[in-house]
C-alpha cells in the first residue's frame, strides 16, 4: 500500500502523503479515511480494499507527523482548522467535488468531526470509530483524567501525562519501539486487562518502556508485514506524532473554536469497542446532545476496531450507508 502513495503540496512548504483510489463511477461518493495515533494510512487497508471493490472512491492521507506528510516539531502548528483546510486543498487537487463520507479513528475522529463543523457542505456523512464526538471547548487535562476515573473506576487517561507533558517521551519510545508496539498491539484477548494495568494508569506506560518489557505474542490481526510498517513509522520519529497530544492539551484550537457551532447536522455513525480500554462507550454518552442524527453500534472489540474486527466494521458501515443513502 505504501508504494502506491503520492504527495501533494496543500500549502507552500506543506506536503501531504496520501493514497487515492478513484470512485468507479462519477456519481459514487469518495470515503475520506483519517487515522489516529500512532497509526497511519496503513490502518485503513481492510476498509480501502472492501469499499473500493464496492465502487467507492477511497482517499487515505497520512496526517501531520506521519510518513512523508509535513511533520513540524512545533506543536503550535498542529491546529485542526488548518488541517481541515489542508484536506480541502487535497480534495480540490483530486477534483473530488461531491460531498465525501468522512471516517475517523482515534485522533482522526477529532479531525473528522471538526471537518464536519468547519466544512459541513463538503460532507455527506460522518463515521467515528472508537472515539466519539467531543464538542469544542477548553481542555483541563487533570480534571478530565479525574472525571473519567470517577466514571469508570480506573485511571483511563493517565497516559496522557506521558504523551503530552513528558519531554523524554518521544526518545523513550524511539529507543524501545518493540516494547511500545507490544503493549500498543497486544493479543485481543489480553488487551483490556493489560492496558488497564500497564498502559492507561499514570506512570505505567513509561515504566513499561523503561524496563523494556515485551510480550510473547502480538495481536493476531497484524501480519509480520503490518508490524514492520508500523515499526517503520515509529522509527521515523515520534515527536510529530506526540505533538497531537501537546497541541490539544495546550488548547491551540481555542481561538479558532471559540465561536464554532458545536452541532453536527449530517448523518453520523459511531462504532465503539466494548473492550476498548481508552474509548469506553459510556464516555461519549453526551454526544447525542450535539448530533441530531446519530446511530451507535457497539462491537466486542478493543481499540483497533477496524483492524481487529475488519469485516464486522466494514459490514456495519456498508449497511448503514445503504440505509441512509
């Protein structure tokens, strides 16, 4: 898949790497796939294969911090409004004029939902995987960590402090990439317990990496080739990827979003994993306050839902699209 990518300068000095498979028919919609952390466009391989065979156009960019896409070291540059404009420029370059179906996972759901707020006329439908909609607003990291802990009974967001505030996080991950991939992509049957004990609690992920811990097995949904692709993305550098966290926790989007209408007005599908240690569906119960047309589907899956349960996710999206359009 990587060998098929192209690059385009969306703005002076800002390149985006992307994979584009045009729609089979001019009247068929294009699906825009937006990945999260620490993935890449590769995480959409199963969806791209499935939906392109159905005739849909498929566009999967590497977002800022990944691959050949612009990866600034200054977290202040990771403003979501600018990223949305980058994506609009890419769509225009590819002459994709019809409203697109936007699918986001993990941090990609933030980009996807803000695309829906900033450019509603360019979206036919919004699909969020693993992480639901959060309305614009200031982020108080400590309060968010404590509030989520009260709701769920465990420290679900403690790892935020490592990703967002530890100046040594990038170097520590780069020096222990195999250890990081082991805990990031453990066997599905162990993922919930392992993440609750060694990933999400404050200080535990850093300790895991410092000790160079490993697992005897990895997730079965990753082939050796998949693993090597992800390994390559981590080895190219972590600072840009972690800047997504730093940007959010330093509220770099506050000025852009202060007067933004938080309501999403196009049909929206949220697919959640019931065994997702960092995306517990209950945390997103309030999203229907802002989304008038919301469908929620819960699958027996962990965080990497579109890889672990690829066929179930593909079928759910396909059927939902058939019903709605």
